[in-house]
C-alpha cells in the first residue's frame, strides 16, 4: 500500500487494505512491495467479504436524510425536476473519510457547547450575519439566503488558507483566530443539528479534490475532525464524478434545490471544491386554524390570494419607526420573525436595520402583549447566484487573486478561489416551513491570469529608451520612418 492510500486507510479505519487500493485506484509502489503487518481483525478476502466492505463504505458515505424518490411538488415555476440518481450513490467519487455528525460530540461535550455566555463573541458573529444579509438581499425582489450556511462555508475556506488570505476571512467572520472559529463552527453545528418528531435541521460539509491535486493530510484531517467534512477525490471532467458531486448536494438539501443543482456548471479544470449545505423543516407551534380569501399588495400590483389565519393568545408585537414585527414560535423551539414595513418604508429600509442583532437585543422598540390574529399567505422564495463579488466587498480579497492567494495549509499547488455560488430556497404554508441552502466554493489553478486584450501599435511618433541598471543608455524619439 502506497503512502497516499495508507492515509486513506487510516482515515477510514474500517476497510480492508486491498479494498482501499481498489477504491482509490492506487497501485502498489516499490515501497509497498514488502509485506505489512496485518490488522487485528482483517476482512476476509472473499467475494462476500469484499461486498460487505463495499456496503460499509456505502453506509458511511450514504448518511443521507432526504427522500430522493418522492414525487416532485407542483407549483408553477417552483416545480423541481428531481435529480437523477440513487440516494447515497457516489460511485463516481473515491471515498476518503467521513466524520460522524453532532451526535457523538453531544455525548462527549454535553451541554458545554451550548454555552451562550460570551456576549462579545456573539455580537461579532451577528455583525457578520447582518453584513452578509444586507449585502445579498436588496429588498426589491423575492429572495432568501442562509447566513449561517455561508458562515460554515467560509470556515472551511479559512481552514484551507494561510497568511493574509486567512486573516481577511477571519476578520470578515469576526473571530480572532482559527481556534475560536473551529469552536464556534462546532457550536453552530451542534445547536442546529436535530432530526426528531419536532423537526429536522441538518448541516453537512464536504471537500472534493481533483485527482491531479496533491493535498496536505494535516489540513484534510482538520477539515474532517473540526468541520465534519466528508472528503472525496476524482476527475471533474468525468461525468461519474460530477454526477456524484451533484448527487451529494441533492441528498443533503432534501431535493429542495435540485433545479439549481441540475444547472450547476463545474469547470473541468476545477482543482478542488468546498461544499456546505443546510436542510431545515419543522411545523408551527400554534397551528393555523382556517383560511380566508384576500389580496396581497405586491410591487407589481394587487394579487388575489388565500391567507392562513390563526389567533395567538398573549402574542407579542414589536413596533419601531421602520417596521412592525411579530415573533412566531416553531415546534422545534426556534422562532420565525415577520417584519412588516411601516408607513412609507420598504423592505429595503427594513434590511438596513441589522435585523439579526435586533431579534436578540431589540432597541428603540415598543412592545405590546396582545391576542394576535395572524394572516400569512403561502410563499416560496429562492436565491441562486455567485456571491464572490459580495465577499470581496466585505474584505475577502487575497484568495481570489492568483498572485496573492495563500492555500499553503491545503496544498503547495498554486490555487485561487474562482467562484462562490450560494443557493437557497424557503417555503411556508399552513402546515409549517421547509428550507435548504448550499454554498459552493470552486478553486482553479493559479496559472497565468487572463487579461483584457490591448492593441499597442507604434503607428505615430513615439519615444524610446534603452536602460541598464536604471541608467539610460539611449533615449530618443521617432518622428518619421
């Protein structure tokens, strides 16, 4: 077994050595010709043993929480074509390692990770959420983003960078260093991981390498241990690998973003990709009791609609100069806030109020306890575009420049961040809410940077100079030929 596959073998720790070589396509090099010490309990080298090992890999990789074979929902433009594939079928990818999710950590750390005592740190992270929200939502069209999903993706990026590339990311996220970021990522993961009768909230991370990229095992181990990232390797020009990549995204987002995933274009020369996903579904704590015909006064005119209606005893209304807000309880213990602009104010004005910080520490607000009759229409909103320029405006700059990017913790190869895609969808109806998001970061080789063409023709009088060591040997002008 060669050294690279020895790392894969140690990472999985459950699979026969020959099977690892087969999965990774590695051939035994000269250093692996000598017999190695056998594992204490080796898998039988029979067809049945091999099949059992393959099944074990499939079960590890296929920790999937979606219903891939369900019938797509109808709804006009929102009809989604199911991603074509078998849930958990990543046959086009070579499995390297898969971290256990939050369950084991909850057992290990108990409630210590749920400690909310560090208010200064929480204020900094909420400031990032406010900035990214205001940057991506303009308040002029239907849209939804997942700030926490973007935070987790940026945590992966920070782990792979060094120098000023990393410092810029940490500054944008509002953390002092990687130890603080790793701990906060764990807190976020654990606090937002559940799958029970009250609701489903699941996060997932993964790293996808090109076969041609030589990566550093220490960084991959950190991605695995600290960020619970599954790691795969393959050829992005191979349809099977690309299909496995898209299948993973589909599985982790409950099929809710399959329309975006089907349209994803991954360049064949992609060196590596980082992916972070979120899936969320729960019901209302207080059920909607009835429906009423009504009118929604949209930006394009009045629309007839059906409102879901209920009256909540002892509800709270929050009034500011810009909006009136209502806090809705969800069955999993979370809250959903609605902000209705006041007077001549618009959603654009509301978004400039640092809403994430507001919901934790309302300021300049008048609060009323009353019996609130809520009328909410069904809605389904989405978002799908590159956010690289938005991140650059926030301060993530160096890792997008081939000359400045520092990915030395991950690889000695020259890389740059070429594309960042964020997609999200959220829908609400009488029964409850469902949402999903993914953030995808694509790395390309840091070869010659494309420059705009420029035509420099000496077709009129010009000046010339010959220099040596800064000393002008000749200087002249050409006025005629």
